[in-house]
C-alpha cells in the first residue's frame, strides 16, 4: 500500500513539475551529443536553466583519436587491415565536466536561443607510448607499445545555438577544450530531451 502511494505521489510530482509554473521559467533536460573535429566524441549531460536566463550542466564526455606518439612508419598488419584499422594505437580522453552559462532568447516563443557556456572538466587521458620495432612483421603490428594514463584539469567552452520544442530540441555547438597535454576542438550536434521551454508558448 505504501509503495503504491509513493508511486502515485512521484508521478503526480513529476507531472506538476512538467506542467505547472515550474516549466514557465525553469527547464530541465538531458543532452546526448556527437562531436567531430580533432577527435571523435560522444557525451551525455544533465542540464538546468533557471529563470529563462542561467544555465548549469554536469556531464560525461569521451573523445578518441589515433595516438600522436605513433611512429610515421607504423603498420597495423594484415589482420588489422581486415578489421578496418579499428585496433590501431589510440588516445582516449574521458571527462567529467561542469559548466555554467547565460541564455539569450532569440525569438518570442523561446524556441531559438543562444546558450553561452563554459566551465571545467576533470580529464583522464589514456595514450599509447614506448613504441618498439618488431622484426619482419606481416600479420600484426610492426611495433609493440603500451598504454599509460594521466590526469588533467581542462578548460571547456561550448556556446550553443538551440532550437527547441516544449520537450525535444536540437542544438549546434562549436567546442573548444584545453589542458596542458591536449587541445580538443570540433562541432557538436546535441539532442535535447526534457522540459525545454514554456508549454504555453
């Protein structure tokens, strides 16, 4: 009986948040993104906009590219050629990021807006290193190598042009991420799902 009551209460609360005054000036939504540029990347984040003006985001991102430490004459061998070079030495970055920003409404319905965001990210970087040549390879890599990890704090800038219906939207964002070891830049396409603008507009 108690569990049914709690379930009904939770559903009622969610419905109130989605349909009442909260949604007139405050938005909460999830963002799912893909990034192309210096790296290939994906991200997922939880976003909150207060009073139609101030944005806050916490999220996780992952970026990958071919290792910069790879020798110029590196060959992945015949086996990896058949696997479309999916297992070449790589650099992978995982980030937990926190951003804040300012939202500028660009039309009366609040369906088009500019979300200027920036913040910090804790970054874990895994990269191939210590390449050693192998004599007469054919089927496999002509170098052996190992992977090492290091951590850094990154500066994140990601202004977004957002197009939103009440519950779904798309945004485009140039991304720039900098730390002492790696610079990331690219263009992000973001899917937004949640309470995105006043239902009445």
